[in-house]
């Protein structure tokens, strides 16, 4: 049954939606403009801005809850953003059930991460600038989820990309951090290009980018157009959420300060892709092939993340690959469609608590261990860091899905839904989700045991590990409470809350195996995975690098996905760049040499600028050629008819 999407005009308290974006943006602006004058108090301004935004967002959430279910939306048009010919785009915002839960996640968990960062960054000279970038990140993410059209979403999307680059490479004097920031920025541009072209296609076929008008017009599009549009949106979502084939940047993002890792992985950037697909549910639900592609990406990525995470020794990189895997579960949920959309959002919200909890816990361990990150050189920290140990334990039990913690109520229903797809793929995707549960239990138990249990294995320069100050452990305690109870609360409330967004009528299929058996199998496989890790690592592990088998070697090398990207994409691009430099060397070289002579011989730097320019030019030209040829073929084959 076709559902007509309509949004109500914002009134009362909800007419202040713009403040949700303006408050953190204003604080970031103040901190950047005042510079060192704000060094002594700037961090508290950053915390206050996000905390006050959470209070305002919570008030608006309850105001929205007080409306009739059919009228739970508030749309606000601030001004004309673009008005050219037939293209009209408002700078507009939308506060509805879906954006409302994201606002609470971003600002609620974000506030705790901000508070933690006050202690974590206490001795960093750039703390004020760090909080400016932090608040810019929050403002961009809020614009992303609050925009009432795809152009506003894209505006926030690019803002998140910029802020993530600034934060990941915050310690830019470290070559690894600078490289990680560039890698994240460039890989996300690939996904962003897909999203941008998708928005262009929307306007070309529907004449609008407004959510309600796009969703109401999807049924008039041909199946081929819907498929292409969905794939383009999926490419953007995969980039932001670190899904195959654009997952390589996410683990390297660990080079930024630990609060950045927590904010990116728990409350902001990686959830953007899930939000995009959930918001675009009318598009993805209109094409079965498109849904299968999304489910396939999710299932493949969740297994890839689990396998690689099992072989990593850096505490933050293990957590990073677990994020890749858990976002895979969310993609699996939104790809299944129907009621599974809400299941994916439930897991996203629960993940926000237990993943922030564990990332901040990892930061607490690093704080007490002089920035040591190798879990093979931890051990026995339970005695020295009791608060971190108990709170990290809650996150560990939650992510592996032990009842009654949150992961049991959020991840297990997605596994069951995979077995209810209605065809032979129920076995394929259901078994992939089950296997992922066992692998998650294995590598997360390995991480927990090697960090907090067994004999002490740290190096001689660490005399006595110590617990973090209360300004860091209090957020851990609050997030641990969320890790315990968030799943049950969300599972009880969220499906009904999001019914108006995703529609109330869903086609349900009979599971290929009984639901009760799925639950039992999931718990058994989880216990087996955790038990295997306990048997192997309860007494610690080798402190030195050991010869590894083929599978472990492949996992440590990220299953050769980086090597594949280098061979298929990077090297051909380099060769193309060299060819273009050779063909156009006289003109460019003359300009560079002349400029070098003017500024006094700084030709080395200019040469690097030249090479960077030509590479960007070559990539742009190559992308343009591919897109033009692709569009021509699509038109000739009638896909865009």
C-alpha cells in the first residue's frame, strides 16, 4: 500500500529546531575566533554547548511525543538556499521521530564524550582548538540528520567529512596521523561523489530534492532508475559508515585522540550511512534487487570486520574493526526492509552506548599505561583500574549479546530477521549473521582477557598503572548503565515510535527455522566463541611476534583489501598522472619554474603542489569520463527512461 509522506509546519518549542545546529556551531566559531584567549575556559564552553543542545533536543523530543502519531513531524524553512531555474532548495530542517532519536544520540552520548575529553586532553596545548573542531563535528552531524532535503543532508555530510579530517589528523606532526586524516578524507570523497550524483539524478528524474516530494514520487520511476539511484546512495553510505568496499579508512582513523574515535564510531560519522538508508527507506523498499545488494554489503562487511578484528593487537584497532562489523549488522537490518528498519536503529542506538563505553575505556587504559596500545603487553589491569575494568566489562558483555544486556535485545532480532527473508538467501544471510556473532564473542573476549586479566606483561618503563580521574570515569559509568539497559528500553519503545517513518504495514515471511531455535543457536555460538577465547588467552599470550598461519597473516594484512585498492585504483592513477605530467610538462613546468624563481627557489614545495594538482586533475578527469560514458550507456539502454 502506497504511503503519502507529509510533514507538519514547526510551531511552539519545535520552531526553535535551528538552535540545535546553531548552538554547537556558535561555540565552535567563538573558540576558533578567540584563539588562545579562550585556552583556559574554551573546553568548558564546548561541553556546555553540547550539553545544552541535548537538553533542548530532549525537550523537543517530548514535545514531538505529545503530538498525535500521524502528526509527529515539524518542518521549518529558514530561507531559500538555491533557486535557479527549476531547482528550488530550502535551507530547511525536519524534526521527526527518526531525526529525533539521532539528535538524542548525537548530543547525549556526545556530551559524555566531551566531558571525558576535558580530562583526556588536559595536558594538550591544543585543547581549545580540539573542542572547536569537536563542536563543529557535532553541528555538522546535527545538520545532516535534521535537514529536510538531500541537499541539506549533503551540506552536513561534507561538514562531517571536514571535521573528521581535522580531528583524525589533529596531531598532524605525527606522520601516521596526517596520513590517516588524508586517507579518511579521500576515501570518503569517493562515497560522496556517489551521493552527489544520486542527488543530481533525483532532480533530473523527479525535479526535486525535498524528502516528502522524492518519496512520494519514487513509485513513478522505472525499476532501473530506482536501482541506480539506490546504488549511488549506498555508495555514499558505505563511505561514511566504513562498509565494503570503502572500509579501509575507518581503522586508520584511530590515529586521532581517543575521544575522536569514540565520537566517530559511537554517535556521529559512522551512523550517517545507516541514517541515509533509513531515511531513504521509500527508495530502497521499492526495489528488491537493491535491498539484496544492501544486505550483501552488510553481511560481507560484518564478517570481514570480525575476521580482521580477531588478528589485531592494537586495542583501538580491534574496537575499530568491531565497529565496521557492527555497522554491517545495521546495514543488514536496513537492507532487509520492513520491520527490520527499526531493528537496525535499535542496534545503532545500543551500539552508541556500548561502543562509546569501550572506546573511552580503551582511552582510560592508554591514559594509565603511558599510551601503550598493544594488548599483548597489558594483562592484570583489573587490579589497578577497577572502574575501567567493570565498565569495560559491561560494554564487552553488551556487544557479544549476553542477556539481559543491550546487545542481546538489538543484535539478536536482526539475526532472526535475516532468517525470515523468505527465500534461499535466508540461510545465506542468517548463517553469516550467526557466524559473525560467534566471531564477535571470540575477538572481543580476547581483547578483554588480554587487557584486564592474566599475568602482567607490560614493559619496564611502566612502573604502576593507575586509574583515570573521575572526570573520565564518570562518563564511563553512565555509558556502562546504557550498555546494560539501553537495548531493552529501545526494543520496547523504538518500533512503535518509528512506525510513522517506516510505515506500519510490513510483509512478514516465515522463518526457515523457528525463532526460539535461532535464539538458542545465537547464544550457543556466542558462548562457544567466548569460551574458545578464554581457553586460548586466559593466561595471556606471547609478548613477541610469532610466526602466523595463512589466515592470521591475511587478517593482519586486512585480508589484502588495502593491497587490492593499491593495485586496482592507486597505481593506475599514478601511471595516468605521470602520463599527463609528461604530455603537459612544458606548460606546467614553465609556470612552476617561473614562480619558483620569483619566491626564491622553493621549487621542491612547488613541485609537490604541482604533482598534487595534477593528480587531482587526473582523478577528476578520469571520474568525469567514467560518469559521462556511464550516463550515455544508461540513456541508450533506457535505464533512465
